[in-house]
C-alpha cells in the first residue's frame, strides 16, 4: 500500500519553502491544524520522524531532508506528466507557472492574466515571487515555465530562451531622519558601511547566490520583498538602493531622499526567459504577450 501522497509531499515542500507550518497552510489553502495533522499522519504512516520538534521551531530531520529532496523530484514528475497528458489531448498545459522577480510589481501581470482568462483555455496560472538567482533556479529546476524580470546574467547550460527587458535606474535612498541624511555628499563606502542596509535575499536554494550593493562588513536587515524593503527604508531602519520606479512616490512625498555616493554601481539589466522545449499553447501565448507588452519597460523607465 502506497504510504506517500502527492498532497503530503506538496505540504512538506511548502513548509520548507515558506519556513513555517502557518505560512505553508496559507499557500495550500488549508488551516494550520490540517497541515499539522497531515505531517503527523505522514510520519505515522512511514514510521519515520520528519521534523525534530525538540527546539523552539520544528526543523527537518536527516530523513525529512531526504524525503523533501526526493519528493520534489516526484512532484515535478507528476506535474509534468499531468501537463503532457493535457498537451497531448488539447495542446494546452494543465498549469503554467510564471516566476516574477520581486523587483517587478505583480500587479503589472494582471492585465495580461485578464486577457489570458478570456481565452477560456482551462490552463491554471500560478505566479511565484523570487529574487535574483532564485528566479533563474525556478526555471532551471522546472518549478517555473517562464520567468519575468530575471537579472540578465543567466546561468550556463542553456535549455532556455531569453528576451531583454532593459535596464532601470536605481537611487541610494534613505529616510530624511536617517543618520546618513546629514552626512556630506558623495557618501563614501566607509561611511555607508557604518549603517545597516535593507536587502532582499537571493531566494536560490541550490545555485550560487547573488549579492548586490552590500558592502563588506555591513550589517543587513533582510526582508522578503520590495514593498517591505521600501517600507523599512521609509521607517529609517536602514539604507540602500531602490529602483527609481519604486522610490519615486515616496520621494515626491518627502518620505525618502536621494543621496549621491562616490562609487556608482553599473545599471542592472533584466530579461524574461522561458524553457525552450515542450511549449504548449499557453506558454506560447504568454511569451508572445510579454514580448508585445511594454507595461514593464514603461514602469522601469
């Protein structure tokens, strides 16, 4: 009798990615008690402790890590099988996952989603928010079919196609009451290093991670996404670079100010990318729609 279910593996994967049972429950649309029950039932069924609950926070045991790693292979295989079957029958994918880098507001994708819904294809669209190398990793590990706003230096190995989105302007922004506000310009790296930076960590789990605009020895405050980074800097909790498109409303209201720095970083470039093989009608539609839409480029500029 099969003791492992795809549902249990999906919950285990969500717990590992989101960092808690409560966050995982929100992702899989269940109450936290149901997630806890599923995990305990899985442990009872296979007779192995998946989580070590001896500390303040449950952590995966060695057996749990092995189950997670192998379970992710099974989840990907099951998803790909489902998609292949539907593509054979209709040409449309069962589900299409689009990973959007946190630098891009997800709301910019909604007009395209509305157009796609009008096709009545039946393909489920799933959006992920990733950061830096995590966006590429989602594509290469087949957790995503398309990535939007990935940093332009894609990893080696191929298997994907790209389209340049272009560059964007960043500014070094702080709250008017931040200690750096009274420092003479341009700010030197030595001066900036003395103050905490607000950063969005790279979400890559296996690939080498990227680190932008963090100085050696600088204290950091890690936040999950761009809205929280902006909010932390408006609150005066740290300093750092912000895309001008994100910072502009707060600059206009005087909630942030721009300081010049002595060492200016080169302009970052972004791109869209998608898997080259096995494209169904849904992926082809989204690739074409993203290539024709200028909404993201206009926003970045």
